């Protein structure tokens, strides 16, 4: 079971290039070592990047 708020924070840090406070560098997907959280973060990123992609396509048309 994952906490959706934590998943959102992790995913948004990865997407925006935010810092990983434990490693003092840019957050990467590999920093998420818990299997359940990693899967949830991957899904969150895919869902939100697809939505961004659709918006960009509509703007070009």
C-alpha cells in the first residue's frame, strides 16, 4: 500500500528536476527503491506525461 501524497511528491520532483534531499542531487527514478512506490511513481509519471503530450499536440493543431 502506498501513500498517494508521497507518490505525487516523488513523481513531481523527478519530473521537475527537484533535489533528492538524502543524496543532495537531482531526484531520479532509481532513487525510489521500494517496489510498490516505484511502480506507483512510474504510473503517475506516465499518466501525467501523457496528459501533457496530448495538450501539446492540441496546441500545435
